[in-house]
C-alpha cells in the first residue's frame, strides 16, 4: 500500500542556481549536500519544501518545456510576495490557464532546466466543490 509521496527529484545543470530557486522562491531548507562525493548518480542536494523532501541532482536539463509541473500551496495573501521573488531571480513566468471563480489562483514559472512550477492558492476540496456547481468557463 502506498503510504504517501516519498520525494521529488529534479535534474539540473547547475546545483547552486537551482538551490537559489528552491531556497529563495520555495522557502526550501537545505538538509544535505554531497559536495564532491557521489553516492547516487551525480552530485546532489536535499531540501525540505513544505514538509516534502526535494532532491536536486546534477545532470542534463529537460530538452523542452511542457505543462507537466509541480504545484506548491501558498496562502492567497502572499501571492504578490511570491511573484516578486520569482521576478528578483529573473525567472520566466507562464500565463495561467483559464480558471473558473473559486478554484484559486496560480503563478507558473520555469527554472533554467525547463521544469515548470506552480504556486497555487487553492485546495483540492475547494476545486471539487466549485466543479460540483458546474458551468465551466
């Protein structure tokens, strides 16, 4: 039986640059750095982001961008603060998809390795309740 999500691993060309995104945008706390040692496939760093283990490993970037993404929950009252963090690092944002009222708001941004991140203010329960009401946008 699945007990929950263990971890998320992202491959990056530049551990330091990606670490800055995890720390400065996602509020991640570094808990491990392999330094020049290689216990896995390459050098790596581990972070805790919102209680979740996020691993960064050195390697080749994704060849292209897609809508596949990782979404992190943020308070609606802090959306402007998070947008400013993304802008300070010069990261490219993506326009959010069309939404119906009541399903929350999102900021989408790409890192330098073509990973797409979403910072979302809503919850699954809120979205399901809104969808039960019907009438899509």
